[in-house]
C-alpha cells in the first residue's frame, strides 16, 4: 500500500499535492501498523500500544526526514495493552499531533536543540499521553480562515469518539496532554 503511494508520488511535481499525499499516507499507515501488530500478537483484540507509539513515531521521523534536520525524539511508553476500538482512533490522533510537531514546531532557522518528548502510561483506568516539543509554540497562532482538518479530526476522535479530554499549553513550545478512559 505504502510503496504504491510512494510510486505515485514520484510522478507528482506539485508540492501541494505531494503534501496531501504524504499526510494521507501517514494516516493510512497509522492504522495499517495496528493491523500488523494484531497479526503478530497472541491476543486478537488488544495491542501493546507503547510499542506501537514507538514504531509509529519512528516511522514519522523517517517520513519527514526529521532526524537529518536535527530533531531529537524520546518516547517513554509503558507497554499498556489497549483494545482495538481505542487503539485505532488513538493512533490517528498521535499521527496528527506528531506530524504537527515535525511540520510546524521548528521553522528554520531554529536556535538550539530541537526536541520532542512523548510519554504514555495508564493510571486508574485512564490512558495518559503527553506530547511536548520545545518549538515555537504560540507564535503560530491559528486564524479562523485556516483549514485545519487535523485539529478537527483530533477533537472529534478524542472528545466525541473516546470520551476523553485534551489540554494544550503553548507557553514554552507546545505541550499536549490527552486523557482517555479505558472503558
Ligand atoms: N507543535 C506545534 N508547534 C507549532 N505550531 C503548531 C503545532 N501544532 C499545530 N500548530 C499550528 O496549528 C495549526 C493547525 O494545525 P492542524 O489543525 O493540524 O492543521 P494542519 O496540520 O492541517 O495545518 C498549524 O497550521 C500550525 O500553525
Ligand atoms: Mg496537522
């Protein structure tokens, strides 16, 4: 699937179209990787979501060639087993949020070490995911005219589909905290 899209991308010369293809490819991959994990796991209904986050974020770093541009990533994720109906929307959300960091947090020229930290754990029947970058944060203020499909998708999935909550702080870089009930 991904290699097919890669092939198609090679014949595109319009940057805008390329961007749409890349983002779509990443969304598809976030779900496809869950199915790969499912096939490899003993349980057909739950996956090790900590390992999934590691793999997904590494794949995104490669897609955005972020390692070459000096972005340092750390993932501190507990091996929590998460049911599929939560894992799939969560994977999409992480894909959106991490893509945003790689796309917007570190516009060049950027002074100092670019860093993104992700922590994931379970506490009292709730999943907690924190994604923090030391990028430009609130200097990129959104206007109403922005077509921000990503933000809408994230809110829809977290709040409506998963009954969770999302908090964003933009004092120093961007820090996003997600809480998602397991039941
Ligand atoms: N980690 C971040 N650091 C800086 N700016 C960000 C970050 N995440 C999001 N943004 C800003 O918020 C805007 C909205 O993001 P999003 O809704 O995902 O839209 P899109 O990714 O399609 O532009 C982005 O265009 C960007 O300006
Ligand atoms: Mg986005």
